[in-house]
C-alpha cells in the first residue's frame, strides 16, 4: 500500500466530494476505488512490452567491454587531476 499526496483540480475535488457523499463513503475510499480501477486500465499498456521489442538487440550488443591495461599501481587519471581542490 502506498500513501501519497495527489493534486486534484478544484473541479475534480468538488466532483469527488459530491460523489463520495452520494455513495455514503469517505473521499479517500472513493478515490482509492477509482484509482485502483483506472490505473491498471490506463497505464498497463505502458509497462507491457510488445513481442517485437523483446527480440530487438540492445544498442551495445556485440561490443567489447572497456579494458584498462594498467597495473594496479597505475591510475587511470593523471596525477594533476587527482586533487580536485586545485581547479
């Protein structure tokens, strides 16, 4: 369960308050009921990947990882770049 603050327009607030009074339930309960119905309906298509996207290769497919050929005693940065306060 997630507790959150949601900003509603003045018109939406008035409608929600009147509808909650009509249904004889709290505004919070009615808002939760509405959100639980609408969120899966409206947003489920955003998180479902079409079959064609799954078969697509990633942008870095087939590339080799970066290799640092220095020894553990060597740094990848020049000595003058180690002290960030000098700049």
